[in-house]
């Protein structure tokens, strides 16, 4: 992708977090049940032994004796190391992604704030592409808003073009676009209902649009 685009993919983050919680729950159950049936501990001691083993603390007050108990304890400890490594990696990845999103958001905000005497193109389907090509022939600045990310993937970078992956029917999206400094808003989504809604919302927000 060449150009400037903001994409928030919360579904992937949600699934990753859900999988992490599920894995932790499964390992905790494995540790507690194994401590009860293999180590011969009561429920309280099983929870205690599972947590200190997963945390790789190992106070030594409960010691595995039989080969089966030792195998169980080793697998539980290795699971704890894996969980800690996964959680640490997930936290670092989330922080890095959030920083990148913040940086991309600031870049986009500056780019949008600097735009003036531009056209705003809502929708990048067949009609939108034709309109965009005509605007490029006339060397016009344009902000393209398209909620389908795939339609923007083949766009080439151009100093006169800002690509925004978003929904033009949302007030908060329209307010970012410096409509009051634009030459016009061109609505070319594939839905007549969305087209009408965008027009009415734009006129409500900007009477002179």
C-alpha cells in the first residue's frame, strides 16, 4: 500500500486476547486438576501449588516425589514459562501497535488539517474511480473516504491525495475533512441510502457545503 491510510482492526486484537485468556484458563485447570489427582493435594493447596509452579517460584514446601508427579510438575512449570513469555510478547506488541496507531493518527490529522481547496470523494467504487481519475487529470487535491479497505490497496501515493479507510456516514469522520475549506463533496457510494444520508449530514454540519 502506497499512500496514507488509517486502519483499526479491533477484531484481530479481540480474538488474540480471547485466545490468550482461554489458554491461561486451560493451563490453570490442568494444574489444579493435576495437583489434586496426581500430587494428591486438596483444592486450596492445588491452587497454591499451581500458581507458584506456573510463576516458577518454587518455594519447595510441596515436592513431587514419584516420576509421574515430577513429569506433571515439569510440564506445568514449562507451561508457566510459556505463558509469561506469551503475555510479555503480547503486551510489547500491543504497546508497539498502539504507538504506531497514535503516530499514524497524528500524521493523518496533520495531513487533513493542511488540506484546503480540495475535493472530498465519499466512496471509491466504479463511479468513484472515474471521478478520481478526472480530478487527477485536473491536478486537483482530493480526500478519498472508503470503508472497504481492499478498494484502496492498489492506490499509488500522491501528494495531492489522502486515503482514509472509514465510514463517511459518521459525523466524526466528516468533521475531520475540512469541508468548510474544500471545493466540494462528491458522494459516490454504492448505496442510495448512504448517499442521501451523507448529503443530508454534510448540509446539516456545513450549511454552505
